[in-house]
C-alpha cells in the first residue's frame, strides 16, 4: 500500500507526454477479491515471473487499457494509476482523447492510457528499466495525500486503498467528505 501512496506527486512520463500522478489504488496479490490474482492464473504467474516495476496492462470491459505497476515486498500486488494532472505533450493528449479541457484528458485510468498512448503492447514492459517506453520521475514536493475506498469495483470495496492528492481537480471520482488524512512520520 505504501508504494501506491508514494507514487502520488511523481510524474509519469511516456514519450513526449507526461502527467503528475494524483490518484492511485492498491491491489494485494494474495487474498484481495478485487485483484486479478484472485481469479486469474495468468495474473498470479505475472507476479511470480516478473520483477517489481513491471507494467501489468490489461483491457477493461473490452474498451479501455488500464496500467498497473507490479509491486513486490512485504505484500506483492499492483498499483493502478487512476488519474494524472497533465504536464507535457498536452496537444498530443488532446488529439488522442478528442477533448479540449485539461481536466478531461487524464481524469480516469482509461483516459490517461489513451492520452499517454499506453496500450496492450506495453504489457510486461518496465516502469523502471533504462530506455523503457514510460517511467516515473521522482516527486519534487510532498503532496497532501488522503485515503479513500477503491472505486469501480464490486468486491473488497471497503478497503481504504485509494490514494488521492487532496483537492486535485484531476481526480477520476471526487472523494466523499470527510477523508482520512495520511500523516507522514
């Protein structure tokens, strides 16, 4: 879960496009009914075979590619990148999305993959390998992070594993008030 929180404020770069991560969700590889690993052997194999930082990119409802980062450590799992604040390559993003408003470009996991040009061809690529098609730049500031329940799922919905940049206008779904503030140690 820590990795999902730590990605808030980092910059996801893909070619000439990029955006600041403002929303993520964590999924645990073991025991999380909402995770692909709960029902898909191919997802369990992915976790076993690949290194941390690998991209788990899948087609959701046959319509939208969603990008996840493989996490390994105390609890193996995935971090779904849910929303970005567009930073560079905005004209390219507008063309790919067919939208003009900045807010509409990356305010959802399917929207941001379209805007950045991420698709199934990126499955198994690395977010950390030198020369990879996409990577994270470290964050420059400590953003105010809040937690919430994951959205867009029907199982394990009560887990507070969604992390958002407080008051960001670029979130996929506005959190209900009040949220729990995450205090840094």
